[in-house]
C-alpha cells in the first residue's frame, strides 16, 4: 500500500515542479523590456555620437494655464536695480521647496473663454497665443494707460503634468522650467516600475480644440526625434502594467525563484497530508 501512494505523490511532485519551472522562466521580465533608448531591429538606427536635430514647437496657451506676468517701468529699475529680488520671489522659492504650486495664488489663470484678468487692464484674451505674442498684446493694452516705457515679462508658471499607473511615485507635479523631456518627467516621478509597459506609454495631451491620445515607445531610441519627446503643460502620462503583474509572478529571477520554492513547499505539504 505504501508503494501505491508514494508513486502518485512522486508523479505529482514532478508535474508541479515542471509546471512551476515553466512559470518561472516565462514570467521573468527581460532586460530588453525595461531598457530605454534601444536601437531596435527593423527601425531607423540612431548612432550614439550623432547629433539629433529636432524642432521644438512654440507652445500656445490653453485653458487652465497659469501665467507669471511682471510689469516694470524705468522708475522701478532705477529704484530697485536690474537684479531686484522681491519678498514675493523669496516666498515663491520657499513654496517651491515645499512642493507647492507656487503660481496658483500669485499667477493669472487662463479661463475657459481664453482670458486672463489683470489689474487696471481687465480681461485680455491670450488663448492660442505664444508667450511672445502674449507679451506684445499686453504691451499694447498697457500703452493705453502708461505713456512711459514699460518692461513686460510673461512666463509660464512652470510645467504641470500628471503621472499615473506603474510609476514609483505617481502624482501631479509642477516643474519650474520652460522645457522638459519625457524622461525628466519620469525621473521626477521616481521612474517606472519594472512591470510597466515601456513600449506602450499613453500620453494624453491637451490642445485648444480638445484632447488627443498618443502611444509612445520609450524602448525605442527614435523617441528623441518624436514631437512628444518634450512634454507640455497639462500632459498626463499613463503607464500600464505587463501581464506578469496580473499572474502575480516575480519581477526578476530572484523573486520568481522565491515564489517557486514557496509554491512547491506548499503543494508538497498538502499532498503529504492528503496521501499519507
């Protein structure tokens, strides 16, 4: 009787071992799937030392953008100097260090009709304009009230973007610079997790007429020649998980081996209890 129960037990053990080994090798994530900027087969090759030219399109203002507008006269320069630092600027730096959106309270938001509301001047339509065009428009409005020379500076109140899905630190971010690549956005969010589909990143971009969805392959080195290499204000970046997350397997060989050993131990324990 002992030999009858031992034989099925051994067969089941071997079957489970084979099944789990197949799972182990099929569930591990290869380096090719998580390595950025590869020269992929059947695609144009980008040599490492070759200069890559790109056109950086001028950004046109949209609803929900926040502008930092500064207006100065020659008297302001004479009184305070060319490199003046106001208490407001110091306060903004402190807010930025704390992770706050520093221009939300002090900047001028573009409303749904495309206007910003400035003191004295009133509402000025800026939607669809570049920053230079906005500067010229504000100067024209100001000259109705000021006869002397004026200096107008218009800047975006940082680049706002959101990251969702398989990021180590998903969330909403504001970066105080005029230009930002998608890899800088990933770095700000702690990079992607190992189970993120880097070849199917979804970029949701806002346009004056609405939103569009764009698929990006971050494994492909040609991303640096793409019009989506530089992100824009209000971009949303979504990273979906690989199938390996759904089946609950390990992200690397070490995790998969640990899972394999635990599974075999549990199966053998159950079979010993049932068959003995």
